[in-house]
């Protein structure tokens, strides 16, 4: 089951420098262990018994047909793949490399932001009343 | 967490409140402060503010699993399932001390005066049996307890006292959109948010936080998974410390499954399952239901109470929301800052028949998502899988801002909460089912709003604008299922939240809303609740003398 899922994951999220392929991250077992994801992912895999015999182009075509045939389960598979992929340290490092996004936890550091400038309200503050008074 | 209170339930109390969220907490504080003995039963437990996924690098995974806002997805043992197959908008809620304020974005607008007069002003729905000015002093007091950042002086709303802390930073996306609104001549204002921009309030002193108080927001982003600095208000760190200090009793993991009444129609108490699964009963002179617009309707239906009008569970309202997202060439870095609060455009809020729909909508600027949220599609449509995935992800990540088109949902009796025929909670108690669809008025309003949002993003210089006609995972405002009114044949409670059919049964959550407005309901729930408590306090002899 996990070998088939590994192939499937790399079709969904192929490698592209600096991003690793999803199938190379060892996230297949974690996906199958997550209660929200396990059932739908297994259902999609069951609908793709010959995936490992297909070349990449045919495999992608088969996936698209499966997505059309069982959209809800396939959507959950995609959420599962993205969820474990985009929280994997190697992927977060790649995002940091490409965008500067800080790959660590948001807390306790948070982010610096410029304070709000009240002068920005000059135009809206000068308007007459904008609400209806039913009294 | 041994320092957090979880007390044994008494056998009887003056007042029993069901639910420790926004409305229940405010009710408990107000009554306890007046010396009335109160016990609150909450089916969830305490959540330590320090115990948040945002302290871990893989925090976004929690949003899709353990901290998902939909109880059917989250599958937390404190929750009950909600049958949602016939619901165009899915239920979002949280069951714990603090209720759904533990998972909210803390956008904190008040209803406008016109929201209480939809029938008189626009000829649709119904008027409320009270008005904005009845609630105004309660809004102010609630602001002081929750702590609101913002700035007073908005000509879009009635005057109010200075906010407790200054506005939160609005970020680059906020600056862009504010300037665009100015050029378009559309009114906007910085959002009121129940989030500290500077330290305010004592917060929860348990769980190792003795004396730390509620600190300033550090702009980490995901308010919805918890706030370890307690900058974002939730009732577990605002009202509950006050209520407990005043003598209220709070019993956690107590799952109420019925309200009991005698032959005369007076309620006598509630039945609940305790943390060990034992069925128990607590007697009360007054019962207050504050279990949200789904949970309260469920309990009334399970108990066969309060339904002379036939409206219990009916007139379910949400805030149907469309979403427009602008993609910019430059970085917006909208993952910095509280995700739901920045600026608010109410230019199209008041009803205007020339627009082709009744009532109006707000456009709330929300910031952009972190990596997983961007890829999986919350504000944006999902980034497609396959060979082009990474290029598309990099084209949009951190470069977006989004506007909600949050509309007023007119009440319809066929939108409703019922008891499901087969689904139950883990104790075998029938689960609620939501039956809900959008009407044509709402669809026209969303379409109009998305066009306006597109105009705003184009004015702001977006290189691409993407829209979603309806955000389905948006059932966080649950309203209308036990509406208030003067006529017992056409409403469930009176204007003081008392059930017409049962003078000692109150409802203190969004169930009582007559109309939904197009603004976040929590400040209004928290204004209505202590107002209802004040009526009980005035009638205190009834509380004491009805044994």
C-alpha cells in the first residue's frame, strides 16, 4: 500500500529544485495513520490498482480520470498530500530559500509589523454619517 | 492542568448555564457578580493557552486535523457530530471552556442600528424587539472585558468609547487596499478586533502564567489555533476568571442531553453525562441555554420544550461568504499579522434597492495564508497538483490579499436544525442535522460584492483576481434557531431571552437572533447575554423564591 502511495504522491507533487518530490519524504505512513485521511486515501488507491505499471503521462491521465470519478475522496487525498508535504522540514526549508518565509514556528517569535498610521484615516474620517438611524 | 478549576457539580443551584462560550461566560459573570449562585456545565474541557500548535514548525498540519474548525473533521472527543450532507455551508464550532472563541479570528464589529430594523427599513425579514441603543451600554462593557483594539470616530457606525488599545498593524495588503478604497470613494475603517495591540487585561493566571497578564499581539498569524501570549481574547481568559472569582461554579466534560420541566411548564433542571459517562441530573430554578445556534436547538428539540411557535431549529442563518483574492507582483507577506483583522469596508452595508438585492454586505480584508493554507486553498482556489504545482505556488505565495464578501442571510423557515434519524454522539444521544441552502437574494448579493471586490483589487494594482462564489467551510456564525420576539406564536423567546413557554428558561447565544446582519455576531451575543442577566437580577426574588 505505501509503495503505491509513494508513487501517487510524487505524481501529485513532483520534485522541482529546490522542492523535493512528495514521494521522497517518507510521509506515506503518516498519511495512512491520520484518521481524517486514511479511508479516502485507501479508496483512491483501490481505484488505481495498476498505477505502478503506467508511464508518467498515462498515470497522470489516469489520476485525472479518477479525480473526476471520485472527487470527494480524491480531494481529501490532495489535502492529505499537501498537509504532510507543506509541513515537512525539507519543504519548509525550500520555501524559505525561495521566498524568505521563516520556516520555524510562528510562536514565540511572531513577526515585526509597522504600526498603523492613523493619518491614513483622514479621508474616511471626514465623511458624513454612513449609517441609517431608524429612530 | 491541575491549576485549572474543574469542580464537582452540586445537586442543585439557583441558575444552571449550559455552555461556557461567548454567551454563557458573560451570563455566568454577570449573575455571579450579583451574588446569584451559578453552575455552568461545559461539555469540553480547559485548553491551556500555552498548548498551541503555533509553537511548532508543523503547526499548519493541526489546522487540517486536530484543530480543524469543523467538528466532523476534527473528531475531538469533546465534540458532537453534526450531520451536514444537506447543508451548503458546513458547521464550524468548538466545544471547550471558551467555546468557539478559542478558534476565532476575533474580528469584533457591532451590529449597526439598521440591523435591528430590517422590516421597517427595507421591508424584509422582521424587526427585533429591541434596538441598538438598548444594547449600546452592554457593547461598551463587553468591549472593556474582552479588550478591543481599534480607533473610535468611524462615521460608518454610531459613536463609541475609545478602544482599549490602538489599532493593530494592517500590513502591506491593508495599506494597498485602503488607498484603493480611498481612490474609489468607498468608505473603510480599521477593524475593531478583540486582540491586544498593547498589553491589556489580566488574562488567565493558571497554568504557569501567574502574573503575566494578556500581552500584546506579536503578529504570528494563526489566531485560530490558539494564542499563547493571550493577546487574542477568548472567554476562558476574559470572562471566566472574573466569573470564577465571583463564585461561579464550572463543571467541565459535562454533556447535557436534556432540559427537564414539570407539568406547569417550569423547567426544573438538566440531565447530563459526566466525564465518566454517568448520567446525572442537576436541579435549578433557572436554566440558561448557551450552546450555540445548533447545540441549543438540539437540546430544545431533544427536550421537546419551547416550541409552541414551531420555530425551534428553524430560521437557521449563517453569513454566506464569497471570497476574492488579489495576486500582486510584489510581496504582501500577509502571513504576518492576525489573519482575520485588518480593515473593513462597509460601503455597501446599508440596503439599497437599486443594487438588485435586499440588505447588504461587508468586505473584510483578510491577510494571506502560510504555505499549506496557500496550497490547499482557503482564500485562493487550491493550487493544482501536478507538474506545474511548484511554479504556481511560488507565483501566489505571500503575494496575495483577500476580501470576504460577507452577506446578510435572510431568515427562511426551511433552513433549519433537526435531530438526525440515525447519527448520534458518542453517548448515543441524537445528533443535530443542518438543512441549509442559499436563496437567490444572497446569490445576487455575493455576485455583486465579488464584482466590487474585483474592482478594488484592480484599483490596488493586483495582476490577477481570483474569486470563489461561496466559501463552504464558513458556518462559524450560527444564528436564528430560537428567535426572539413579542408574539409567542411567532417567536421562541421574548426580548429578555426568556422562553415564552417556560418563564425560567433562557437562551443566551446566537439562536435568539431575529436577523443576522452581515457582521460577526459575537459582540452582539455578548451584549444580549448580560442584558438578559440583568433582567434576572431585577427579578431576583423569582430566582430565590421559586424552589
